[in-house]
């Protein structure tokens, strides 16, 4: 059942959509994220259940990029202070983030779906809460600053993906929605963060 808040959001999408019939199925795609925000948890799949082939293919198709390999950051590893997870999380990406790739790929496709109110709803009311639920607390004795960039990119990964997906729905672009939908679903399991600038076509992904 939709709460009043969620029903208001759905009404907003319907009111401004070029093709209203695309909104209900699109909303169903993002509904689980609202559920997680309300429940106060954001569970990801553990490393043992991570499928690099499916993940790489999903990123490649959604963004129109080449993906050669994936580097996983473990949430549990971060909490335990494991060196490799800490190193990847603390890294400042001088390459391209997921949100950058989404902007390059879909910004011209949004048309009338590009609305500031949609961005505000997704980022201020949803994305920030979900990332907080991941509870990526710094290991004891480490400075919180080293996690700031990583948390910010996770926040953008979640918010921007849903923003562009719903924006495409509002613009009536069913063909591009189909390319992006698997990435939306994947965010319930793993969160792609970005790729470095070394030309290795490698992506960093957060798992449980």
C-alpha cells in the first residue's frame, strides 16, 4: 500500500509525464527503494553471491561503455578496517563516476522529464537516507574525511540512476528506459561507484 507521501510522489510523476501510462511501471521499479528508506535498512549481496559477469554487462548496456573488470569494496570490510576496502573507499576518482556517465548518456534524452522537483525528491528524501542506512562508519582511529568522497559517490549513484530512469519515463522514452531498468534493479543488490582515468575500463562496486 502506498503511504500518503508516496502517493503524492506518484501523482507528481503522473501530472508532469508526457506519457502517463509509463509512470506506474516505472514507479514500481523504484518502490523498493522507498521501502528500504522507510524500514531503515539497505542490504546488499555478500561478496560470495556477487556476479561480476551480470554486473559488468548491466553497467555496459545501461551506459554504453566498455567494462573489462570490476573491483569490489566490501561494506563489512570497511567496518572491519580491512586495508584493500579502505584503500578503494578512500580513493578520489579522477576518472568518471556513475553519475557522470549517466549524464553523458541520458541528459539529452530527458526532454521535458528533466525537472528540478524530481531531483529534489529523489536526493533529499530518498538517496541520502538510503546511503545513511548503509552505515559506512569509519574504522576506529581513522579520520572520517577519507570516507567522504566515497559516500558522496554512493549517494549520487543511487539518486542519479533513479532520477534519470524516472525522467525518461516522464519524457515518454520507453526505449531508453529499457536499457536503464536493469541498472535500477541492480542497485538493490550492489552499487556501482565509478571508473578510474587510467583507461583500464575497471569499475568499483560496493557489496555487503
